[in-house]
C-alpha cells in the first residue's frame, strides 16, 4: 500500500495559480442527485453542446439515463439514453466518428433497442454499432487511421478468432489488430491479456495503456521479431509494427517490481513528448512516481503533483498551455496544472463522499470538470462543475454569462449578463470591433457575419469565430 500524504506536504509543493474572481461553479443542477452511486466519467463536445456521460438517472432535474447534453443554458436528455434491464449500466467513454457521437461502456440498450456496450447517436436517435461488444465492457474509445478503436476488458469472436481487449470499427464492420497476440491456456488470442484502460492517438500512433500484456509480431527483412508490451504499447498506421513504445528498454510499466499491479489510466501528448499516469513506480528502467514521460529513446521522470508517490486516477488534459490532472488533497481532490517544469494548484477543492475527477473538457470558452463530488470550491455542484477565469469582468457577469453557439459562425447569442449591460467585442490587440448593449433580460444576439474567422474577446472572454 502506498503511504498517505498530508495536505501540508501538498501545499508546500503546490502554489495557487488563480485567485481573485476565479472559481468553480455549478452547471445547472448537475448530473444525478448524489455523489455516492451517481457520477460523470466522460465529457466531450458534439453539435455545439457539452455531452456528459457516466452513471446517473437525471440531469438538470429531468430524466436522462447515463448521458445528457448541456447547451450552455440547460440540460437535455439524448433520447431515452443508455441502460440495461438489470439496472446496472454506465458510460465510460465518448468519441465523435464520421459525424456521429459514439458512447461506450457497460450497457445493453440504447434508446430502447439492443446495443452491446457501444452505440451511436446521430443527433436525433440511437442505433447499435454492429453486434457491439457482447462479453465485457469498454473503457476507452479513440479514432485512429480513420477507424474507431474500443479498448477494455472483454472477449469477442470475429470470423472464428477469439478477441480480447481491443477491437476497431470502420463504419460498417468490426475487426482487430492482426499482429497482437496473447496466450490463455492452450488458446492463442488476438489482443491483450488483461484490460486496456486508456487509448490516445497522436495521428501516427495509437497508444494503449492499462493493466495488460501482449505479444507483438514484427516482420523485418524476412526475420520475425517478437516484442512484449507490458501496460503501455502502440499500434502504427501500417498495422504491421505493433510494439512497446521502447524496443530497447521494454521492461514496461511496473509497480512493486511487477507488471501485474501497475495501471496506465491516462495518456496524452504534451510539449512534444508522451505523458502517461496511473499507478506505477517504474517506467522502463527509470523510477517514476505514478506519472512519467517518454521522448524518442528514453523514459523521462515527471514530478507527481502531490509531491510524492500517490496514485493518479484522473485524466491528463492539455488546457491553455498547461497539463491538467486530479490531485489528491487532505480533504477532497483538486485540479493541478503542469507547465513542463512544476505543478500549480487551482484554488478550491472538490469534496463529497468519495470525491474524484474523471474528465475535463473545454466548452464555450470555459473549462468543465466531471467526476464524483457534491461540492466544487464554495459551490454545491453535483458531479460536474465549470471553472470561471474571466479577468476584468465583474464577479456577477463572469460567473453567469454564456455564449452560444461556440465556436460561433454568422452570429452568437450572449445570455446571462446584467440588464442593459455593455457588450464589447475586441480583436486580439484590443481594438474595439463591436460595442452594443444587452436587452432588459441580459441577452443579445450579435451579428458576426462581417467579421473574419479568428479569435476575438467578448467582455474579456475568448470568442472564436469560424
């Protein structure tokens, strides 16, 4: 068991990065009614709405089965949602692929029709994704090489082959990476032994993290090479070179000297190198405190945001030049940002029965965090909250006003300002482009048709016009 670290140690290591006028706020009445059996596990933006998914029965006080959309003003269900006749269902991952929203996890129906652990939403209705994944659950989705990959802990059969842990969908049928193998008894299985818990694509490689091992068959000039990936590996676009990320130091990611107890729960690219986090004390042959980096040729140490070896269960999310993740505090959890050298802590902790942050997403120019909590900072927030960091605006306005749609095209509607408040749009060097007033309800629709595509500021907040 890892040692516990007190809040005192953490505060010595971390310093707040934002102060006056910047804090966590609720998102309507949130997702679910409690922070014990309900939670948010995934966030994404689809059709100019923030999509939240996880395990909950309502959003904004109305029925929404495990998935819901926030339009900047209110929550809306996506049809009749995703569920199971047994009552237990949850959504773990979201991805947009070929114009549809895909949701995956552990469930057996979508919109009232059978769908095995994965379904797609076209903006109006749900449909199954082929035969889905009938045996087990999906932990992660990622789009790579124009295919949708699903990773998890599951078994399946495709054309008499046994598949474990990883499959891909090309829009019409399921298949599997050809060169990945593992042994289970006397059977040779395509995929991994164990569970894939995270997927990340940088465009040229699909990285797979989790608690697993797999053998990779690699053909070079007529010679067959066999590599073994332990908890972290990749697939490239040729589907022939599939291997651990380092073929010289391929000891994998370990904890306590063993790969059996290590987990890679999050992967991303930051400042030109691969970063990954979870539960491990060694990456390759290098010591690690549950987070590490990899640049071509070597693993690199990255400091743990708590200042000690504490498991990192949250996501890794690049945002405004920093890499965000969950940080364990003495009471609750917080959000820390990494600039490539040091971690700094956002003020305000997330608290609840078993608090945790499981997803970040930028929407409408603001940062949203989803997870399992009942309070964010000084605000009651059920399982989802947003960070308000607008400088130079009155506290009331920075907390409440919204822009929709975002990014904007021909027009943008501003809602939630003070009655008859000034609305000023400037370019990035501060020149005034528009100067209007809100109506008596604090709203205004702005005509942007004469503006070029690019970045502007509206009352001090970023406005992106496409």
